[in-house]
C-alpha cells in the first residue's frame, strides 16, 4: 500500500490530502499516516502540512527495488537485479551470484560496501546515500584473449552517459573517469574463464555522485558530480544513464567482435593521447608520448629511444608526467 500512495504522490505536483488518499485506497486516515511514515523511513522526503496533506519532494534520492525497477529503461541490463542494504563488495556478491544460473545483465547494487575494491588492488571509498556502487554480470560469447577492450568500452560508456547529462567527463586509460582533473568513477573488471571459454565477466562501477567534500587523503584527487556541477543527482538516474550506454556499446562490441569501431571515440575522450606519460611497472618505468589505442585496447607509447610500445590494460599505472590528469 505504501508504494501505491507513493505513486499517487509522484503523480501530483501539489499537496494531496490524507482524506483524499484514504478515499482513493479505502483506508483510514490513521492507515494513511502509517504508510507515510514508512515511506519517510525508506528515505522519501515527504512534507506534511495540516489541512493541506502530503507533498513528495521530487529530489528524493532513494535506492531500493521499487526505484530501480521503475527507473531503468534498458532492454536487458538490470532487468534482473539484487538491491542490498550492505555487502562486502558488489563485485564479490556478483561473483557469488554468478555461481547460480543467473541471466546476462544481472545487476547487483548496494547502499553500503564494507570492502569496496578498485583497480590494482586499491580500495574504493563508498559514501552511503551520496555514492553509487553496482556490478553487472555479463556472459560474452568470446574467448578470453578477446575480452581486454571491454574495460575500455565500460569507461567510454560512462563518459558518454555523463556527457549526455551535461557533465564534462574524460577517460584516463584504461578506464578511470576524470572530471576537471579529478577522479569521479572507479571501474573494476573481473573475469572467470577456462582456456577457450569465458564463464562470466563482472564489471563493477563506483560513482561519486552527491558528495560535497572528501577527507584529506582524497580531496586532491577525488571529486563528485555535485562538486563539479552544483547539481544534485538521483542515483537511479545515473544508474539508468550508465546502463543504457553500456548495454548499447557492449552488444555492438559483441556483434562486431572487436574494438576497432570504438577507437576513434575513445581516443577523442582519452586524456592520455598526445600527452607525455610515464608507464610505471615493477620492472621499469618508460616515458614517452601516448599516440593512440590499439584494436586490442592497448595504450601505444613512443619515445626517441624505442619503437612504439603497446601496454595492456591492468599491467601499468599510467599518469601524466606532471602528476596531473589534464
């Protein structure tokens, strides 16, 4: 009943009286009030005014089964999902769920992660109610050696989703999302495979959305959509925007069996291209100019001492030589 009342409030841009709600659903004024309290407990911002009734603030940012189901406009991605209050990591939960016979595009999201993960073993900070953390399970009909570009396609998809809502995002190879020189999104791709077959791929995405500040450890290199635009965003709107772009690009990637068709778009949004970069590995550091992206998703770097070198995603940490992204 509480969600039926919620739908009624969403359909009105003014106050709805408790008496009117009671008549519509054939319940008492007391029952109306109890359901309103339940909605408030779920996080909905509802104003109650004597003799006027109830008004739903349109900026209410709630992440739950109801909002996800009614917000997604994708065809496959997220049509089956699990929305958790808390988990260790949405990627870890996705891998546990993948042991069952779940369909492609299965989505896991959580309001809080206790052990969020980033690339190269880094942790990912997750601020409850201000950030979005989710993972999606894919089952591409490819061999393991062909899957590397998928992590770049994910970064490209997030960039395109942000730009469609007016956020000037770029990608730092392979898939860090940068806005005005600071990181706003972390992406972690994990694969389970045999020699010639992929069992599943888990793509985890963490988005800083409505944070207004970060602690001293992060403030010089982290940002949020709110901090860069001054706008408050709904997490379900961001989830829907990203999943739509990722779904489109993923199935195009599968259909064409390659990254070739994405290179031009990716390079146009990649901060590394044309810049002096330093590729840092455990063996040695290599400096040069990032000149492009290969069909395998590799970063191509040239310098005066060597021919072009191609670096595979995940093997190197690449930063601009002055320590800044732009």
